[in-house]
C-alpha cells in the first residue's frame, strides 16, 4: 500500500470514528467547518473523505483538528501501526 493511500484510509478511519462517537452527521460537520473555521466544505466532500476516495487539503485537516480537538498527526494516522 502506498503512502498516499494509507493516509487517505487513516483520515477515513478517523472521521468515521469521531463522527460516530460524537453522533455528528456530515451535514453538521460541513456546517461547523464552514461557519466556525471559515473553511468551505460540502457534505458530499465529507462523504468522499469518509470513503477514503479523496484526501482533504491542509486547510480542511486543520479545521478537523480544531473541531475534534485532535492533532493533525492523529488525523493523518501518524500513530497507527504500518502494515
């Protein structure tokens, strides 16, 4: 598995886990990222991140870190075991 693919999957796992734990919908996350963090995001973009199809940009990763009170390393899977 190449590095980019591994990072996309790490972001996917992070989003699924955090959104489930916080009972947050993609619509609500998109709203928070747009209104609170000033980063325009659509609900459909969040779905593509959850499926691991697209890697969010750095501004989106930073907004997620703020909303979920997590480090960017955690979101990007820096602490996960490499297979």
